[in-house]
């Protein structure tokens, strides 16, 4: 994905687990081909059970592939011995959903813990911890314990700890799903800053499309262990090809009428109902007006939702088109020369 040099590469990578009580194997990750560009924020999105968490554990080699290869910063994880695995994991920081802080240690103690394990002197640890707490905005909490912190503050401690050894890669596994919306935006802003100022490659695992649309450059969509769609965030979300991706987009935009809403619309609109996709490189809105001016078709907007991503619009508008079938057919055909158009089946 992207034109930058990949720092993480999956090639036919799979991970299976033995079934319980002699049952069939569980294929958590299945034949994944994926590149994560250096210096970018890549989102991995999917519903529960899609294989996202197993995928991220394959990046820091907590899970090794049972087929194919995973290469991280030029290192094939399957070929590394214990020393090589320790070195790789030191270069891959991890942020967790439930923070995973040590309750018996202060904020400073939690952040300094990986440095202690790495053999840093007490003086170097103190300086690095002070630098990190200042960077994440909680320098005044150094002597407090996790129980005294809010959820957002705990996650900032987790982020500071993940950055302790200056990793080139940062993994965030559902890092905001336990936070309220305002705190989520604060944490996402901090991740964006880490990427921009430190050049850290970040992989965000989430089931929330809002997280991906807020900070990611690229997105990977997973379903049943497979990557079903990937590319720049705008391209994937503005023109989703797969059903699961469309569900994510519509869950945020709410731009498509549900079956219940469509039933209510049918009580008021007897014409043919079509959905027209809108994105930056199409002129569907002006094209519709131009085409209507030349055809005897009446149009009414009955539903829709458009938002901006990367300062470009995407979404859809649903119209009722009323007129002779031949005129409506010609209108739809002409619109399809500009953008995707889907006719909603009669109920």
C-alpha cells in the first residue's frame, strides 16, 4: 500500500490454532498479502472475530505465521532466535485497549519499566521518563498511581511507556474503544503528533471507522481472517467494493436508508429510488442537474449523507425519480457514466 518503502510485509501469511478437544483448526489469519508503508498511519478495521488482533500480534512476533512470511523492518520473524525476537520487539511499541498498567507502580515507574528491563541506568531512566511524560502531557502525574488517573490519562501513560525505547513502529490495538468520544479525539491527536513529529510508523487496530477516517493514511479491511480490501483511506471509503466495507461506511455516514426507512419512504414516494455515490473525482451532482434539464424526469432527494475526508467529499444521495421508465432508464445510464448508481429494489 502506498508508494513509500514498506516497513512491514505479509506474504501469503496465515496463522492457525488447534481446535479445542480435537476440533477443526481455527484459521485466524488466512493468506494475507499486505504492505505497511514506513512513516504512515495504517488502520486495520474489521468486526469482532475478523482476525485483527492476531494480525497485530504477528507484527511484534507474539504470534508467528504457520504459513507464508511476515517481515518487519527487513527481518523475517520466522527465522529469528530469542535474541532476534527481543530486538524486534524493542523496536515495536504496543498500546492496549485496557491500558495494562502496573497498579503497584507510579506513572513514572510504569513508563520507566521497559527501560529498567533494557538495562538503562537510573539516571538515564529518570531523564527519559521526564521527557516522555512532558511529551504526552502528563508531567504533573509522575508520582501518582494508575488508580488515581482518568481513562485518558491512563492511555497517555500507556503511550509514553510504548515510546520508551524509541520504537520505529507503534501498534495500537483498540486503543480508544474504552474511552469517551472527547478523550478519544485527544488520544488520536496524540497519535497523529507522534507520527508527524517522530516519524513513527503506526498500525491502528479498530472496529471504529471514525478512528480510521480521523488519523489514518491507509486502511486494511479484514473479514474472517482475510484482507478483503485495502488502499488509501479516501479511495476505500469513498468507493467501497466489498459488503463489509460498505457496512462500515454506512454505519458512520448513515447515508443509506435502512429497510425500515425505505418502507416509510415508499408510503410517500411512488417513483423509482436510486442512490448516487458522491466523491471528489466525480461530478454526479452537477451531472444530475444537467441531465434532468434535458429529460422529462422529476427528482426528489429523499435521503443522503456527505462528509469530508482529507478535505474531499464522499457519501451518497438517494433520489426518487419519477417519469416514464424509458426516460428514467436513460437518466440512470447517463449518470453511471459519471459515478456509481444503485437502484433500490421495490419492497
